[in-house]
C-alpha cells in the first residue's frame, strides 16, 4: 500500500513498537489508517499528560492493535480494529463497565453497551468525546 503524505506526517510522531503492529496499520485503507493514527496519538497524549496512566504498551491482541498500561496497571486494554471497509471499532474488556458507561454518556454513538463502540470512517472523530472514553479505559483500575 502506498502511504500518503498525511499518513507519513501522522506516523512520524510515534514509532511503531514492532513490524507486526506496523504491518497491521499499513494494510488499512488510507482513510482508516488516518483515523487509527488519530486515536493512537490521543492514547499516547493521554499517557504523557497523566502520570497515573504511565507508559503505554502497544501490541497485537487477537491480531489487532491493543494498548495496555503494564507498569502502572491503571487501565483495561483498549483495542482498535477494522470491522469492514467503512467501519472500525474500539473494543474494551467485556468484564468491565467501560462500554456501558460510554453508551450512557454518549447515547448518540453506536455502542453495544457491552464491549464496543463503532465508528464510520466517513465521520469526523470528536477528540473531546473519544479522549473521555479512552481515559475511562486507561484509568479503569484507578477509579
């Protein structure tokens, strides 16, 4: 896949932790790649701004990019995955209340209330709302 200049700009901020992780991202369509990079950058920004979150470990779980807080153990895993060519999802541990809380707080979102929030690649992401959701997961064990 050819990487557009906007994709190069998005990846220059943060290096990928492994060839497996970068391979997943670079097999996405350019528009989905940009959405994933936006969310990925927000996760790392949150970890830099809040010492309770600490260092992020990015790896593949179930073959999809996942974000953990191994040093502080503050959070529950956040996973991002392609659903189909026009939709992707953020997945949370189904044994937590994260998705249910998101469904209540953002009823206009496509959230199953159990483990996932679904997004269309054609819609702009709300940084304010998404970082609220990501913080719920990354600080789940500190609440």
